């Protein structure tokens, strides 16, 4: 039997009243990836991740995570760890209380792992969570999500509110957890820089729609920057975005040799993401859009 | 799961425990004083006011449980965002809510049951002499009905918190709603749990003098506060003449203002004598005292049933319509 996909979305749609947060999204992501979900604020990233962990239900379409409905039952909840935006914790609980909570509520809880991680990031178990810094709180939330040894870790903008040093520490901890657990992961960010260091699969989400999705290596191999008139591209080459006389195009293996002969340069991931975002926004890459992918 | 609930609940539990212990100490003292009284016939006049006061105060217990135990239960999680942490542990959120409602609902019922048992015991000698434990206010502060009020207060608090999603508005809303229920149910529902017994009472001057009030306010002359021995009076008609029609205001005012001097000494003096000669009567509906426990069970079942309904709404809502 085929192993179920990490994420499988079919015409997935979520509306809040008349506002569409996600529109007819199709996704099929295999296991074993660290998936980066990028897009501007308000693109629908949080909605997609909250659907994936079962906090909300789709308006229409379906989404399956590791082969079943999100949060279908206790066993499925145990297989997915979620770190929510702003990394909520109980302010009146100490760190030790949080670890006890994890042990009480998760049969698969790895006490030793949790203790070791808390010690490794230099947190005092007796400290109240309400007095932690943003970076410390994020580390605590990450530890709680990971110590139940899930097969999939989901992070909703985990590093958005952190200073650069805390962000670096958090991303390092995230990578360490993913490799120690052998888990897959999905993390969203409006900063490409967070994502490109750790992800090997990329999903670009703008205006409630998926713009492009695929393994990073494949995306880089199939996108190029070329000079010349976008109107005269050979068949099989799709122009994503044109700016300053240069086009970013998506091609396929058949035309790649021809494209290479036409002064094609490999596109960077940043250029690629920016091109898709610009196309979705329907404008020249405005200062705002550039800011969202700057390092 | 239960350890988590107790850990989250410990400050509210501690405050409640202190209040319950203080109330219990007071009630035990009161009960000893009451049972030490030598002349039991004096008990109603001695303790009647206290008992009414206690019953009214006791009516706040379910409202307080609803506001301080029920309302924050889910609303605070939603407000601080910690539901996103709690509901991603390996406990489906419907079970999370079901266990919370059960454990803390039973705790609420235990608190109300304990206080009610103590109050019922302390008041028993007074009730026995006064025979008024079936009356509108005292009924709700005796026996087992308060257990139902507490369950209702708690569940309505929890579910309101889930719907309103903000702690303070939910607390205020629930407090008012529970108080309102305690006015609505005794006055509108309780008289109809069973068909009342009916009786026609002739209005002799003596009978009129036993009433608490007499007057013509809106819609015809009335006599108020007439009692029937060993019964809770649920309804008293206006003053009726022998042909069953309402006494006219003119006839009433004639007696009220120009009653012939007879030197009568009753509560309403010459007015009572004058009205007594008009061959008046009232129709009354009442629930006899022997139905007291039956009514207690009916009221308990009513409130528990409504609590279960609210819990079902909450369990549906938390699965499908949160965030």
C-alpha cells in the first residue's frame, strides 16, 4: 500500500463570511519534506495551517493530513504537533507545569527529550511562562509540540515576533527536532529567509490561492531569468513576471537546452518567489513586496 | 486530563472552598441556635427574616458558579489563544470539553448540595412551625433543587463563554441570566408542574382580615397574601361577587371610603366588615405541601435536562464552529 501523503488538499476552500481565505487549493506533498509556506501577510497561510491541525473546518473541498482528516481522533492528534502563531502558553504555569501537562495529555510524551531540550536552551523549569521572553516562549512551545514525538510538526509563523538572534536559535532548534524525530515539517513565514535555509519544499500562497508548489530543487531547475521579448518565447515556456526587460520563466526539460542558448541564467529562490508574488499582486514588485522577501 | 483540569482550576477551587467552609460554619451555628430554642412557636417570628434573607442569598450561588467557574472555562482559553495549545495535545477537544463539564459540573453540584443540605437542616425546626418551605423563595433554598440550579449555572456559564469568546462579558451575561431564570421559573413554570388544586374561599370579614393587603390598583379590587394551610398558593383571583363577576371599583371604593362605623377591630376594621357583607369570594389555586418533594424532583430534573441540552450545544459548537 502506498504511504499516505503528508498533505493532500483537493479544491480546499475556506471562507469567513464573504471573505475568501483560501480558494480551491490543490496540494499533494509527499512525506519526508520540510515544507516552507511563504506568502504576504493575509495570504491565507494561517488558515491553511489551522485547517491542517483541525482547529477550523473547510468551507468546501477536502484536506487530509498523514492520510486522515485533521484532528480526527486522539491517535491522529498525537501524530501532529502544532506551534501556533505567537506561541501561546499558560502564563500562570511554570515551565515544569507545561511539561507535566504534556505528559498528562499525550500518551507518547518523551519526558527525557523535553527535559533535555529545556536544559539545552538554558530555561529554568521553575520559571513562570508568563515571564519568558518571546524567544524563550517559542522554545517552550516548540518543546511541547515536539516532545509528543509527532510525525509532522506544523509551525505557524513561529519566528515572526522574534529578534534575529532568537530567530536563529529557534530555527536551529526546529531543524534539530525534525532530524531527531525523523519528522516532516510545515512552517509558514512571510520571510523567505526563514524558510529557504531549512526547507526543501516550497509552497507560495498569495491572494488565497496557491501560486506554485514543489521541491525546491525542481523549482530552481525549472525557472530561469532570460532577456528578450516575453511575447516571443518558445512553446512550453511560461512567463511568470517581466521586469526591467528581463523575464522570469518557467520551462521544462524539453526546452531547457534551447533556453540556455538564449542567455538564460538560473533564478534564485528569492527571485522566483518574488516573481510569483508580483504576478499575484498584479503590480511591479513594489517596495512592500520586496521587503517581504528581503533578508 | 483530570490532573490538568485540577491544575488549571486550583485558584478558583481554593477561593470557593474557603467561601463554602465559612458558609458551612455559619449554617452549623445557626442550626444549633435554632434547635436550642425552647419555645418553638416563636421560631418563625424570630428567624423568619433570617431565613428569607438566606434563601435570597443562596439564590446567588448558581449565578456565582456560572460567572466564576463556568464563564472563564473556555472563554479565557479563547481570549488568550491557549486553546491552540490545549487542543493540539492528544485529547480531542470534544472530549476535553466533556471531561471539563463533567468534573467541574459535579463539583458545582456538590457545592450547592452541601450548602443546601446544611441550610435545610438548620431551617428544619423553623420550617416545621411556619409550614412555608413550599413558598416561592424558600423552595429554592431547600432540598435537592439547588443542585440542579448549580449544574445549570455552571453549564450555561461554560457554553456562554464558548459562544461569546470573551471572559468578562460572558461572566456578566451569565450572572444576569441565572438570576433571571430564578425569577422566571418559580413564577411562570413551577405553578404548572402539576395541575393545582382549586378552592373557592368566601370573603367573610374574618378572612379578609387575614390577608396581607387589600386594594384596587389596576383592573379591579384584589385581596393579596391570603394563605391556605399546608399549601403553596399559586394563584388568587380578584374579588368576585356571588354571580362570579368582578367586584366593581365603585362598590369597593364605597366600602373603602365610607364604611359604616361598627367599631370593628380587625386588621382592616370597618372596611372588612363592609366588604364581608357583600357576599364576595375569591378563587384560589394551590399546590398542597405533600407535593413538596415531588416538585423538588421535577425542578431538579428540569434544570438537569436543560443543562444537558446546553452541554450538547457546547459539544457541537466546539467541534465545528470555533476559531
